[in-house]
């Protein structure tokens, strides 16, 4: 009986080390998956919104945005919602005109549709029209900041004596 005790202890150590390694591999894979860039299929990159950015469509999208997106992306799209700090990767700043100018409407639509941890997929939660309306609203966040920046640059140029 005493001879079996060292083998039992060795087996327990091996199992413990194996479990630790498994946990590390799963955690590493999860971090890798969450931090890799969005891969958007080419057919989505070329899509353009079939809807115009009307006040009615943006108003409808604002309601959806506040219900489904603002808790992470923030009220104005800056990625500073009350749940933003709990997510990795952090929610995107949708007001970043430089970043958003390099993203097509089709890419935004795909990201809303497909989702990616920690962002959920909205394919079955929202209609196609609602997802396009959100696309237009997301696009408007960066356009507003670009327009504001341009206006403030113009007003500072006017105030600067020549």
C-alpha cells in the first residue's frame, strides 16, 4: 500500500499540471481570437447602403443604437459606454473620422450582422433594414466629428490676425 502512495501523488501532479496547461491554452486562444482583426468577406466590402440617410431612418436607428449598442459604444459612439471597460477588445470609437473613413458601409454592415466576441451578432436580432439604418448612424458619428473639427479650424483661422 505504501508503494502506491508515491505513484498516486505523481499521477495527481501530472493531472494538475495538465489541467493548468489546458486552462492556459484555452485562455490564450480566447485572447488571440478576440484581438485578431475583423476579416470581412470581399462581397461585403463592396456593398453600399440601399437606404438613404434620412432623418426618419437615423431616428429609427438611434432608438436601436441606444437599446443595443450604447452600453458599450457610448451615447455618442466614442466607445465609452458604461460596459466598455469590461470588454476586451474595447469597443471601437465610432467617432474616429480617420479610422472610419477607411471602412466601407458594407464592412460596417457585416460587423453589425456577424458580430465578434464580445460584440454579439445582430443577424437574427435585427432586420436587414435595421442593420443598414445602424450602418448609416454609425457612419454619421464620424462625419459629425469631422465636420465639427473643420468648423473649429475655420473659426480659429478667422480669429487669428494676419
